[in-house]
């Protein structure tokens, strides 16, 4: 219910495991591994749905993007972040270096992790 109310843009979600030297390590871990796995999957799926809903709100919008560099998954696209710290990928011209520049990108698609768009102006 908290995740639904707060609607985090993203979250790092992992199963609990004992960390030696912490206070919690002194107690027995009484939650079965299967229960941890199920709870972890529920949270991951919920966060994925919320992230996708949030990202879909940007489709059709023009976002100002600060370019980081080439996309890790597609060398013909570059990656950057908008003012809400969301990842935005978009195509660049061959040989073009936009690292560290800002410019407008019209968002055409959204996934739970990424906004995908097209340049719609100059980068400076």
C-alpha cells in the first residue's frame, strides 16, 4: 500500500539476507526462502507497473535532456537524463558527440526503465 501511495519513480528491491556484523544478524532468519522470493517478485512487479505508468505520462512531451553519452544497448542512440532524472534515449547523427550538452527530445515511447524519443531541436 505504501508503494501505491508514494509511487516511487524507481526502487532498488532485493530479498533480505543476513549481513554479518549488523544488529539483525544476531536473530534467526525465520522467513522461508520461498516466501522471500514471492514477496520480492510482488514488489518488483508493482514497481515495474508504477514506473511504466509514470513514464507513459511523458509520451508526446518535449523533455530537456542532459546527454551522458552513447546508449549501452544501442550504439546508434545516445542516452541522457531529463529534469526528473529519468533516462532518455534518442538517435544521433553519425560521428556526432553530444556528451555534456542539453537539448530537446520529444518522447515517443516509454518502458518501465527508459523514455525513448527523437530530437526536436538543437543541443548546446
